[in-house]
């Protein structure tokens, strides 16, 4: 397993010091990302309580929002999430509304939660900056829904300025997903390509169908590349030469290119 390109205090310092005109992302392993736009810092599915994670939850003092797509421990980390909220006392966690009781059982107070469901929007303001988070359903084997709990698995569309980043957590294809996503003009699609998720070809086709400018594979291993990433690269180069994609090293920084940089 490769060491993260940047980790610990050095990684946190880089996140703190970064202010860019378009969002900047850091891959934290598995499905976890830090996303920063100017002075807004969001974390999505930070799974950091396993060996060789690039940073500890207790060190993250700069979180504004932590978005967790569902309650599974690799997406809502029962150790790291409470630690992040303690270290970032003004932060809140965004979760599907059906996950609130589970989060509370981990010691997270309801006052630290912002619950959501499909087709709802969360708005975040700070220092004159504005970020929006839209929720759409994700499907685990099938699309689940209950009248009281809503959708237990959500994907988030995070919009900063003119840039929209889509993170579905765990997801398989379901009828209507393209129609749900296409209106958001996705700039970067972070798509899971291993486990019970999209196949490599399905992820590539979905990125094309929704018009995503960039495709970023994730969830193909905690940190190391593995055979699935090799398969992804071969597929993209051989069959999708027009689709831009980005491969992260754990702990690596990447700023989304602006329209004039492409």
C-alpha cells in the first residue's frame, strides 16, 4: 500500500492555505474527499479511523460541513465523525433524515445535524460566500424509499460558483438517474467503481450521459490503486478518449480547471 502523498499536519496546513477561484479537492481514501472553495471547507464521507488514513478526524479543525451519504461505517465513520465535530465546533453534519437516530446513537447531538432528503437543497453562507448542496437518491441494489424515512442513501451535488461536484456515495444504476442529474450541469463526477457499485463502463457512460466535464473514480480501495483502477484507465484511454478524467493519489490536491484552462 502506497503512502499518502501528503498527510497529517502538512495536509491540514495545505487545505487551510488553499484559496482558489474554482473548487479544490483532496482525496482522503475510499470515498472520502475534502473540498474547498475560497474559505469554505466541506468534507464528504471522510472515513479516517482505519490504519494509514492520511489525517485523523480529531485533527480536522476547519470543517464547515461534513456530508455523509448514508450510515455505513465507510461513509459515516463512527469514530472519525464525532472527532471531527468536536475539533470543528461550528461544523454540522449533513445526513439523510432516516440516519439521524443512528448518528445520535454515536454521540452526535441533533443540534449538530442537518437532515435532508431527495430534491431538497441546503444553503451555506460564510464570509459572503455561498455554497449549495442538493440531494438526489442513490441506489444500493435497488432504489429504497419509505414514506417516513425517505431515501436512506443519498448522493450530493455540491455547487460553488459555476462548478457542481457530484458525489453519490455508494450507487448502482437505476431508472431515471440520468434525468435527475443532467439538469445540474455536473462539472466533476466522483463515481464509485468497485464493490456493489457502478462497473467501469457504467461509470464512464453515466459521466457522458450527464455531460460531466471531469470523471474521477473512487471507492476502488482504501488507498492503493489495484486492478480495478488499471481497468478504468485502460477503458478510458481505449474507449472514451474525449472524456476528461482525473486519477488521485491519496492526500493529493487537485483544483478543478476553469473554462479558460481546458
